[in-house]
């Protein structure tokens, strides 16, 4: 009977193999993706902060949601920017203004009233023009961004190339381009010296997408204002970014809870790292965001975003804030507030290996 039971167990194992992590690529997974917040005040997580800079081990550098806390294309914190991702057209993400203060000053504003200068063609387009970046956005927003770049450059920006089966863009670019990206599709950013590239996809976000009035030209701006309406260039998006070390990031932008977070983000893309909005009223609050992290996605690490509050003092989460509440509610993932200027490093499993302050993961 012992042998029959053993044989039965072997048959079950062959028929229904255990779905374990693949450690065959352990050397590449030990490499790290560097994540740097570019916020209003160095060392803090401030009310308007959205912008994050990702650097792949191969050197590909991606700016996500430039917002209003970057001082345009001349901001010395930027360096090389190969691609700019914009989740949606709201001014606090596309950037209807640019930072107008020294983030390193001890007197830099962090809550309300951070000084800015209006950018009618968007901070995102201004940075992409200055850095010859690929702007990779959902299809309808791509047309809007093309016009913004044309206004800055004086001529139309070309569409981004899409070579081979993985729709590759070879880096660096000699001029900015716009790469539209449909839901369920992908593009890849690769430097020629690297055997593989960084893959980018979009998934729908449950959020509005109305462009700011100061980003729309007349007569449409005046016509919309007559009825208190806004123009939405397509649907808001979240991003999936698969880095070459194996880390797969879900960048929420602004969204509510969706079943896609479980079926698409976790089951299909297997995201092990997340940036998630926690601000409430306009997006998920800390309780809803914690449910998404704990139950729907289960990443190894999460960076809170869109808190709409001065969340930290001296780099520590302030008691009573939404950020502190979110950190308390997340059960297993590491939670790391995006302190401006601090470089965090994450391995291929989405685990923080250096530079993170916050709540360490429990599994």
C-alpha cells in the first residue's frame, strides 16, 4: 500500500505541478532597479508629489507622471530620461505647472502652496522635448501629447519605432517621439548593448481624465467653460513595467479598486512591486489601497503615492496621516514612502535591498 500511495502522489505531482518561483535567473534577479522620487522637498513625501524616476540595470531610465514637482527639462535631478510615462491628463500628473523652488532648501514648501510656474504645453512634454524622450501613453492621450510637443518643437514629433515581435524602441533617441499604446499591447525599451529590454504595458484605470483648462486652446477651452465641462483625451491608465532583472511594477496613477488588479495585474503580469494612490476622495483611500495590496495584488513592496498631504517630517511618516494609516494596514508587503531625492533599490523579486525607509516586508 505504501508503494501505491507513493505512486499516486507522483502522478498527482506530474499532473498538477507546484507553481514555484523560477530561480534559474538568480544572477539577474540580484541586480536592482533604482527608484528615486522627485518631489517638492528633499527628504520628504509632500502633498503634490507624484513623480518617480526608475533606472533599469541596463541603464534604461523612465520618468513616471512628472507632475508639478520637477522644474522642467532643466531640473538637475533628472539626468538622462529615455521615456516619459503619463497615466492621465490631470494637471497634477501631466504637469500643468513646473516647480519654482529649490527642493534642497530647508525652507522649501511641502504642504499646500508649493510655488510653481504654469506650463501650457505640460511639464511632461517640456521634459520629453528637452531630453529627447519617448512619450509612451494610451492611444488618445498620445495625440494630445503630440500636439504639445509640436507646440514646443515647432514641428511634429514622429511616432516611436516599434521593431520586431516585442515592438522595440532602440535607445538613445536623437529626438523625442510619441508611442501610443493600446490596452493589452506592449512596447519595449532597449539599449543595443543589452540582451533584453524594459517592457511597458497599460491597463485601464477607474478614474477621470479631463485635461486642465489651461492645457486646452481656444475656442474649445471657452466652449467647454460655458458648461463647466472638461475634455478627456481617452481613458486614464495604469502602467505595467517589466524590468530586465525580473521586477514587474504596477504603477497605479490614479484609480479606484478594479478586478483587473487581481486577474490582470497579479495573475497575468505577476506584478511584485506597486506604486499605489492612497489620497481618498479622488482615488482609493488608505483602507481601499491596503485591500488592493493585501488581497488583490500581494506585491513584495509598495510605494504610496498621491497622498495629498505633508506625509512625513524628517523622513518619518507623521501619525494621523493617510500615509501612516496605509502603512499600518498593509500586512505583508514592505511599505516605503517616496522621500524626494532618496534612491531606493529593488531586486527582481520586488524586495527592497537598499535605501528604503518605512515598514519592512513580513514574508
